[in-house]
């Protein structure tokens, strides 16, 4: 019988096989690069939509799990934060360390290799973030709990992950690609680029990545998904409370496809009525599944707050 540990090891091996091949790929920035400006504008919009403008990060201590090539960590350093960043892929870490030398505030960043299940830094943080990583680990719930334990009381955990409902059309596309490729990873990537070129081109454009990266990430790398209900249950188990999400758990309004899903949208508060909250979450997830113009709205960002310590 396969254990959780076996699944973690297997998923880690398969994920590294993908990202050591395609990451980093032509994502080499210097200050003033217009591609970097586009990427930072995109990320800053998401932080604003979640209710965290750049000024909130001054003098804050941040942990970034799965930092990739360090682009966002360097942006947060420019905002005045001190960032401890790590990634499982040593190729990405080496690239981040090299690229950071060109940036004026790189002394505010540290980059190390490490696992989301055992972060290589000690202590708790004002803000912990993990963007697009939990989908590629064998036990997302354990990873969430590990990261939540590194948030200090009153601090925040920012996660970007895949929603099960919004991922339905992607599952179908992945199944078609896998069947045509007979399970071979390289053929999967090639079939994906033939069949879903529009999807891949759009994702590459707005994500500031290459089409090769998108094909391998979306159609070859292992993926795990959860529902809103599961995420909220994880928060509860970790003594955390929901703060915000983008797109909102509680609004049927979707971002425009013309912006790549990145545009100013005010945070939506959760309704006080429990039944209304439950109903809205269900309708929202169906709405995400029906966002066929973007192949399903599956990448969701949300923030949770660690409850402050109670006075003795």
C-alpha cells in the first residue's frame, strides 16, 4: 500500500524532472528590463487585489517557499522587505543568486535550496507566501500546515493554488495529451503545443514565461487540486482565518480575459450568513469551471491570517 511519504517522494521526483529541464528558460532579468516591469506590474496588482499594497511590506520579514528564479523576492526587497526565499530546484536557486547581484536591494534577500516540508530558515515571519507550488507536492495539506507554522501570530499566509472545479477542463486536456503521447513526457509537451497553442501562448504572454515552460508545467508536471471548502478547513485547523482572495471566493464576477486575469478588482468580504457563504462558494466554483474562454479559472490566490496569541 502506497504511503503519503511515497507519494511525496514520487511527486518531488517527477516535478524536479520537469522544472530542472525548463526552469529557468530565458527568464533572466536586469533592472530596467521591460519584461520585468510587466511581471512586477502583474504581481503588484494581485497584491493590491488581496488588500496588501507595496507600502505594507516595509520592514517586514517574509518567507517565500518555492521562489523559482527569485523575481518576486527581489520585488519585495525593493518594497523594503527582508526576504528569506527557497526552492527545491537547485538550478533555479543558482540562477536567483546570480541574477540578484544586479539588483540594488539584493542584500535584503537570501536564496537557498530547500523543501516546502522543511524550510531551511528558522523562526516565524510577518508574511509567508507560496505561489503555484502546492499543486506540485505530494501532500499539499501537510505543506500548508508546515508553512502556517512559520507565520507569527497576527501574520499572514499567502497561497496561490489550483481549484478542483476550475481545473476540470485542464484535466480533460491533460488526459487527451497523455493518451496521444502514450504517457511519454516529451511527446506530451509537443502534443500540448499542437493542440492547445492558444492556451499556451496566452499563458506565456501574461505569465512572462516561454511556451515550452507552459507546456511542460501545465501538461507534464504532476498536479493536485483542492476546493475552497478544503482550503478553509486547512485554515481552521491551523488557527487561521480567511482574509481575502483573488478572484474572490464570494463574487461571481470574473477578471477580463483581455488582461490575462490581472486587473484591479476590490476585495469582496465574506457574507455573515453561513448558508449564503456556503451557497456563494459553490456557485463561484461552478463559475470558474465555466470560464471556458481561459480553459477554466483554476489558479486562485488567497490570504489567511494567524490568529493573535491570547493573553494569559
